[in-house]
């Protein structure tokens, strides 16, 4: 086997303790991108000779020992999920004061990247992606696992398998405090644009219907080319999630099938009891 390559300049900021913990198992090649919760790196699994993605959680979000313990517990729970539309978690740990998890590498791009480039995703591509995601949520919900942060950034479009995949299951729950929206530092977990009304209200006990609402917001944006609510700061958008009804999707898209627009509208009901389940949503698509 060839000796490991020298670290890329892109990973120079990682602490030696973390690099030492990964050494001999994973060789980090480059950064894949950074977001509010941390940075994702492309790495090679040396034992199995395959690419993986390693997400390192921002240290600002993991100041509490309780949060660190909960993160590892959530990672163990999510690692048991096996579904073609859920990014698999292979390992998790803590080193150098940083939490990280190792997950399946998905070649392709995020839905966020696609929407920023093309603005819309319509037709069969949209219907297939929404079906994939609803099936993934239905599978997780049957096992008592809620995502809590369904948004375009956490949806990966696999260019080899031609499917949509959900990532970051359980991360929002692991890093939250008593207020479902916030970390200990006051950072807003997830994006207000994709929060359900009950999540926007700060309710701690959510169920699968919260994920359904978030997926409906994503589906609406795919067809409409714009989010249901925007403008103002996070507080303004959270208020809109609680009090306002989006414009009918048919007014924003000429291509959305009437039955699809109807089920998306039902999934955007303010009352959770009025929404379809993820399995019912998948059945329509």
C-alpha cells in the first residue's frame, strides 16, 4: 500500500488529536464544504479502500458534556438505519475536543446547490426526489426516529444511483437544548425557512409530522423556484411559519400536477393532525 499523502492545506486547521484519532483508519483528502453545524471532509477509508465523508461538528455547538454524550448516543441510533435513501453512518467519536462522524460518501451535489444553479427542480426529477425522501422519512418514523432538520442542504442528489438521499439524521436533536430551536450558545438549529410551526414555537416533543411539513416546504420550493416564506430575519420567518399560509403552489408553477399541489398543501397544514404521514406522501408521488 502506498504511504499516506501529506495533508491538504484545506485541512490544516484540524487539531492534531483529531488527525491522530483518524490516522491509520482514514486519510482526509480535502474539504467538501462548511455550514452552520460544521465542516465536511472527503476522506479515504484505508481498510476498505473507499471514499467516505467525515463531518466535524463546530466546537461552538458542543460546549456541554451532556450534548457530547447525546451526540454519540444519537449517532449510535442513526447508524442502525439502513435505507437506500438515507446516508449511512459508519462511525462517530470525539477527539481533540471535537465531535465527528463518518458517513457514506455520496457523489453528486446537494439539493441546495441544484436550486441555487437552476432555481427549480420540476417534472419527473422532482417527483422522484420527493418520493425518495418521503420513503426515507417513513422508514425512520416507523422506527421512532425524527430528522428535525429536513432542508435542501441535507438532501444529496446521488449522480451514480440517480436518487435523493437524506443526511444528518439526529444531529439537530443531539445539539439542541430544552428549546428545540436553539443550542446553548443561542445558535438557531436548522433553518427557519424549513421549520414546522411546532418547531418554530420551540416545542421539544416533535413527531414525524414535523418532518412532513419540512419536506413539503422543500417540495414547494422545488416547483415554485422560491421558498414559501422569506424576507426579514429568523424571527420574522419563524412568525410566518406560525401564522401565514403560503400562496397556492399552482400560482407559482405551471408544471405542478394538481394532485401533487393538493398533497403539498395538505402537508403544509399548521395543525400536525391535518397533515398526511410520510408514507401517505410517498404514495402520492
